[in-house]
C-alpha cells in the first residue's frame, strides 16, 4: 500500500493519544502536513519572504517568482490558462467571490435561476440562497433520490435550463463522486460552478475536458496550509465580472470620479495575498506529484472499499452514501442508539482514532439521511471517517474493532 512508504513523512502519526498511536481519519476536514512541506515553507519564511509584485529588491523578486510559478503549476495541473488562476483564502471565499461578483456585475437578474443541490456543503448553498433574497433571482433545489443522499443525473429534472448550476464534485458527507460530465451534457448552456474541495486532493482533472466554467478548492485538504485556496474561472466570465474586494494589486488607476482595475488575474486579488500559504500550496502540490495522483487515487479507493466492507458487517451500524465505486475517501456512519459525538469522543479517548462528528456543514443533506435512517440516532448528524495517502488497511481494522467495543459498552445500558 502507498501509505507504508510515506508515513514517516508525517510525524503526527507517531503521537500517542491517551496511550494509543494516533489514527487520523479526519482528512476530509483537513489533511496532515508532511515534514518536507513544512521544512520548505519554513525555509521560505526564513530566507525568501517579502511582499510581492510591487518592490524591485531581491527578496520581493523571489517571493513574486514563487507566487507566479505556483500559478503556472496550477494552470498546468488543471489544463487552464495562468491568468485564470485566482488565489483566495479557500473554497468558501472562492464561491462567495463568484456569487457576489455575478450580482454586482448584473449577471444575475430577477429573470434568472440558479440550480443547487441538497448534497452541497453550506459554502456552496448558503451564498446562493441568501443573495437570492437580496437580489431577487430564483434558486431551484435538486433533492437526491438515491440511497442515503446518493445524487443521480435523473434528479436534475427541471423544466427550464438554469443560468447557473452550482454543484459539488464530491459530497463531504457521503463521499459520492458526482458525474460532472453528465451534468454538462444535460445542461450544455448553463454556467457550471464546481466545488472541488473534496475531489481535487484525490485526482488531477482537466477543466477543459469537463466543460466547467468555475472550480474552487483549498490547499489545506491536499497537504498544504490553511487560509489559501484557488478559484479557476474561464477568462471570458472573469473579464465581465465586477471584483468582490477592492484595494492593493487589483487597482489600475484611481481618480476622484472613476477607478479602473488591473488585468487578470490580479483584478480579483485585492490586498496582500497569503504569500506563505501560496508557497505551501506549491510545495504540497509538488509533494503530491511525487507521490503520483494515480497512485493516490488508487490507494484511497482501496481504503474506502475496504472500510465499506468492514463496517457494513457490523450489526446496528448504518453507513451512508452509495456504498460503491463512486464513493471515495469518506465513510459516514452511525451506531444505533448512540450519539455521534459520544462515538467520536470514545474513539479518540479509548483508541486514539480521530474522526469527525456533527452535521459536516451540510444540514439539508442531514435531514434527508435522518428521514431515511432506520436507526435510533439522536441528532441530524453522523460520524465521518475520511482517508488519505498516509492511512492503512490495518487502521481500518482497528476502527472496526473500536466500533464493536463501543457497541458492547452501550449495550450494557
């Protein structure tokens, strides 16, 4: 398995949690960081850091070259143009940038509709809902009809093609990978915005082949620092859009009566960027390229299917999602009669296993899972185990053993 050769790069995995070696199953929230990325980032801060673009001294030139080289690497990674790569604070900011800019530019009016789904993270749901109330465009919502939140192409059954479709590439609750190409085929003229936060860390994609118009993702879910993300958008749309934030490098000329903006991509990069975070994103991307995205995807597929196989055999444990090859890196579950927070706490305290519990910033989807569930589970929430390059099959065996133990403890009551 891939993880055996790289586990030494992640010192956190040698930590003891209440006497147990850490098993980190919370990578869907944020991945661990490899030593090499941290060491390179530390060296950058110590020896190369300065503000970018405006100064001519050596440190400023080195920082600027690093930032623009990261942009170049990301463009090649996505098969895009460099001027289409915009640095943001993360996926949430990237999506909000698009929504706000469309409204400010008059590109969304009262006659337009936006199509979103109930499997979205709040970051790709709430901005559309809230701004529709303020600016009077219409939002249609697609509800999944498959087992436990599985979204099917047949669910996108609307009478009129929307102006914008906002959809996740992969559910952060069920791990389902959505068929973006089929959505594009069904709606050839819609503007397609894709939340790639969960999927991009697992797989290299081609934005041109997919036919999408906007893509958002974050560094911290792919071994990089928090506080930095990427928005890719087609040049034609970006040129028409009004910026969301003002000041700094995005300015061209300022007068008393008028302001003009810089060229792409700087038009959307107001203020001092997260220079260190962008450097860390570069180092993380280069680390992942060394691992190989094909190797990474295959490894995570094996872990996911093994986890589904092991956990589905445990009585009174319910798994959520399609439970097939379209589920990647995430397995959400509940134990009958046991609060998910209690399960997560005991997994950590007694076994050193880190999982996430709660609604996972996806409350509309949680309501669907709750209505379909046959378990006595108190809240609209689940436990979520999520996997990455450093995890092993043996760790999943320990998770299954731990769940069985927790069941035994609660059966006493």
